[in-house]
């Protein structure tokens, strides 16, 4: 038994008396070539030139004499060919890029599997024609265009193929098809007669399979499969799906040769399977696992690999690696669109896509200025503009930022002229601005010597330069939105390649990077359905049944590839740790992978496997109620507050929860203001109060008449508009949500005035005061400092000779809120806060005017039809001396409790 597959291959060649220094080795990837060279050099006694070690792509590329074109070049060329076809209404580039990528993949597969394009593309066109057969004779424009694309598909394919051949370039499938032609016609350059050794393949497409078979038939080639007999001889195990197929169908194997399998899978190994809640916790768990592995003397870290099935976990994983792992090698690509820097550029792009003649929309501005990279740019030297801007937007309720608003941040003038350029910007301007921002970030990270951030910046720098070069060549990118899709596609296709020293230290890699490599200790994360195997994502225009009929791979074959890689990883390993996410996540399904279930149900592995669920230790401590003792400073603040004045609201805050009273009234911490896109309840209330005050002010001290109230109705619209602008600057009342709110307020006020008119038919009303502030000093026995009570009365009027104190409420009010049966509840139950407020107002009024007989009530705009909700004690709605005396007792009691140093402020829980 060998430690690694590659060593087994070299030993076997040695046994066949072949000179390994003269062989050409063809492997699935360049990476495994590096390891093969290491093994070869370990066996040599003297220095030699390295034998040829190539990846299958390079090998086939040499046969065809074509170069691989970059993905974006292919997309642009395909768009050009598509535009020149006979389709009447063709898509613009922004729409094309959404489906062009898929078409490219389909062409790639058709060529790689050597399928006559004429057959399959015409077959597709016919299927579409049948599917879109419609009862009406006339086809709609949409259907016509759609079918035109399918009819023209073959022409597009042929023209695209020819255009590429002319440039001596191609995509992988095309290069493979051309290589097969070259081999079959004998046109390829036969380099030498040295043996060719094919090592460690699994899923071959038709072109690769044809080429490999051609060399095997020549009799001067050998092929080695890394397949265990446990899978090869099991008729249904997916890990052996491809190898069984070749053994059964290749003429080479029908005529006497045999696949020689390996025998490692059932050797002694420890498999630990752990379910961990959520992806990020898996990285934490692996961090702890690595720490214990690092302490074990018998585990060789250079023979240890961590395979991230979900590559987006690379960043959190790097942060979780413990200090006792000295060297870490990352060999995997991280798609650029999974980096935070990508979100910075996308936020920046969205900012410009949402700019209007009114300026930059606040939501996009807030998104952009809260990005970590913007915060890095917004340094001391730049006047911390991000923090200031965020505060200004929230406090000034700015829905849009314009150049005038931006002129406030003079320190960051240069930078902001890049971020918020004036006038419309073209895609090219956007790219140049991104490059300027990269330049600024680069200087910051160079000072900090932050190598990783500089690597990210460099990749995006290259990406923008690449984008810029393409823009120069094409004329269909006039709009910023078309570059959005291209940028997204590019960032998705391009990866940030971490290239480590693959031969030293502990390795972190993706699933595909592990091909042909063997490790003693393997950790595999995110083994969940939808990740390994990746499931039925069908990114193709070719339906499943057509793929099956033509021998193209379907999701079943794609799953089998993952199954093979998974089993191959654990085949020779001695210690295997597998983790999966136990939480069903909306996107990934969250179920543990069928591969885990397969391991757990395998009788032959029973003695080697342990399966546990890791759960974080959670202890729930009873949370003690917050208590604040009233000492020195607190009492000073309280005295100052008492001198300024207790208002009914501050007192009812205390009744609701003493801690609220402390934070809001003493510490003056109010909830942070949000920009009001929808109108907040308190702003809504303010607009109604202010409008009513302004409408009625000219009528103070007069008897109301139907005439003068009717005149008020004509002024409502103008008043409301004025108060809207005063309270919400920068809001457009002519459209959208604010128009609705504006109309609701006008409706409320009209209803209010109609109600007033109805009353005037039978009653005499005289307005005495509006929004009048009352302040009274009161002396409370036992308290040696002055206490002021203050309040603003919305309206005081005389109704058939009775004085009424009226409070307007735009929120919900019910009769029980203003009715008292048990006086004790007045200062203990927040539900009675409305009654408490009304009594406060009556109390203040009687102190000032010496009049005790009044009525007090609330007008609720939500329930105008129910009239005035009057304060009542049992059935009595009149407030008199007795009522006020009773109230005074409870008021004193409440204020004494607030000011009593012995009673701490204690949180009230609902």
C-alpha cells in the first residue's frame, strides 16, 4: 500500500521498466504536476531535466494549435456575431450578457462531446417551435423574436466558430474538437515517440476520451486510474460511475487490458462527522480542531489538508486559524464577487444608477458611506466625512444629496468630487473613478503594510483596466447600466487566486484543487446537499431529455463528479473530519449531504465512524431588572430637571418604565433619528397640531360662526403644504407616499372642521387659547428643592359656558384611557396616562386662572365621529375642586417617589 497515488504510479512505471525521465505525464491539473515533480525528484540520484509534465488542457491545446481565449473576449465576439445574424429585434448588450454566458457553456459542451452541432441545434429549434405552437394563427412579436433566435442558432454557432478559428483562438470545447480532428486526420504534430502517461482522470468528455484512446491504441501510452475496487466493483456506487463506463465501453479494455484499481478504502481510518449550526460556526469549530491537531506530535501538518466545499468561507476560515499552525498554504480561487471590495464598487455603481436631477438618493448614499472601504477613505485628513454625512442625512431628513449639501465637507473636496461627480457619467468615467479610488486605497494600505488588502486591490485594478480596454473596442456600452451586468459577470468569473507554496505547510484548498493529491489528515467542511453534490442547478438551454439522448452530461453526472472527489479524498487518509451545517438554510437546503448518510449506513465502515452534533454551550441567566441608585450626580441632574419642569409626558414615561424616564428625560437619549421616507407618527402629529393652531389663531376670543369656520376650510391645503415643508425639508408632496399622507391630513382637518360646524348648529363655542404654555411652581412637603410643573394645552374653549381643555391625539385612544375608577391606577398603570395628562392640564389651568370647574377631553383624529373623549371619574365628566385635590395628592406622591433617594429606579417589564 502506498501513501499516495502518484507514488504508486511511479513505482508501477518502474516495475514496467520504463524510464520515468523520458515519459510525458498528462494530469488533470497543473497543481498535481507540481507534486508529481516532487515525487520524481525524490527518486533521482542525479540531476536531470524534468520530464514533460502537462495538464490535459495544455496537451490538447498543443494538438490543436489554438490558444484559449478569455471568457470576456468570447462573450464580446459572440455578441458581435449575434448582432450580425438575421434576428430582427436583437437584445442590447445588457440583456444579452444575462443569457450569452449560458449559450457559451452550451456551445462548449456540444463541442467537447463532439456532437454534430447541426443535429442538436435544429432539434432544439424544432422543440421550441412545438412548445410555442399557439391556437391563434398569428404569432405575437415576442414569440416570433424568440423563435427567430432558435432558428438562427446554428448560423450563430457556425459564424462564431469560424471567427474564432480565424483568430487562432477558441474556447475549451472548440479547442478539443479541433484537436480530435487533428488526431483523426493525422495533422497533429507528433512530437516524439516517448511514452505518454495519463494519470488520475475521472470524468472525461467525448473529446478527451477519444484523444486518450487514440494514444492508448498506438501502444505507447499508459493510463492510471485512481479508483478503489470498492467503488469500481459496486454496480451502483457513483464514485465509480465513469471508470465502470470506460471499462465496459472502451475498445482498449475490451481487448485484454484491465483497469487496475486501488485497495485503500477499507484500510483502518478514523472518520469523525460533526454537525455544526450555521456556516460561520463551522469555521470556529475547525479552528478549535486545528488547534488540537497542531498539538499532536504524530500528525504531520504538511500532510494535512482543509478542503472548503463552500469557497465563500475562505475569509472567515483564515480568521479562525489558531496561532500554533505556523504555515498555511491557500491554493484556491475566491470569486471576486464574494469580496467586500466588490460590494464597495457595486455600492458605488448603484449610487450612480440612482442619481436623478434632485441629486443622489439617500439610501444609496448611506449604503456607500457605511461600506468599510469608504470608512477607510474617510479618515481624519478627509474630515471624517462619512460619519458626518450619515449624521446630517438623518438629522436633516435629506432624501436627496445635491452639490450644495456636499459643499459642506470642504476637507474631503477632492475625494468627494470623484465619488459624487457633477453631471452624468459614462461607463468609462465610472471605470476611471474606480481606478482613482483604488489609487487612494492603495496608498493607505501600503502605509499599513496590509498585503492581503493590496492583493484584493490589485485584482480589481487589473479588472478595471481590462474593462476599460474592452470599452475602447466596443460601441454598445453607452449606458452605465450595461456595464453593471458586465462588471457583475466579470467579477463572478474572475477569481482572486491564492497561490501558496503547495509543497510545504498545512494546505487549504477547494474541492477541485484536491485532484490527484493525497493527505493523511483531511478536514472537509460544508458537506451539505446543494454544496456537495451541488444539486440540480440547470444552467443550460438544452433540456434534460435532449442532453440524455445526445450523451451530454446532466446533473446526475455532475453529482457523480463530486461524489468521486469526495471519496477519493478520504480513500487513503487516516484521519478524516467532516463537518456540515445543521441549520436548514433557505438557499442551501441545509440538509446534511447524502454522502454523509451513505458513509453512516455503510456496514463496512461502522467501526471507523463517529457522528456528533456540536452545539455551543448556552446558559440562560435570569436577567436581573435594571436598577439605578439615586446618588450624587443623579440627584443634581434631577434637581436641575425639576427646576426646568416636569411635563405630563415625562411623568407618564416614569409610570411606563422608570428607566425610560431616566434615559429620555434625564440623559436626553432619544432614539436615533432615521430619515423619514414614510412619515413618522410624531411628524404626522406635529403637522396636524401646527396647521390647526395657525388656522384658528385669528379666531381667538371670538365666538365661532359657521361663516368663519367655512372660510378656514378653504385655507387647509395651503397651511398643510407649508407645515409639510417646514417639518420635512426636501420632500415632494406631489407624488408617491407623501402625496397619500398629505391627502390623509387634509381629510382629517376637513372632517374636524365639518364636526365643528355640526356643533355650531346647536352650541355656542368660543376659543380662549391655542397651544398655550403653562408653568407653575409647586411646593411638595418633604422635598426641599423647587419643582416646576409645565405643559402645553392644545386648545382651551368655552362650550355653552363650560370651559373645556382639549388635547389632540393622532394615535389610538379609547374611552377607558380617560376614565378612572380607582385613583391608585393613575400613577401605576400606563394605560391611564391619557387621563393623567388631562388632569395635569386641568390642574395647571386652575392654578393659573383660579377656575376649578372645567371639562377635559381628547379628540382622536382616528375616531373623530366619536367626538370628545371626556375625562370621567366614575360617571362624572366634570372636573371640580375635589377632583383636583385628589389628583394633587397622587401627583405629589408620584413626584416624591421620583425624588426619593431611598427608592432606586427599577425597570418595569411589560
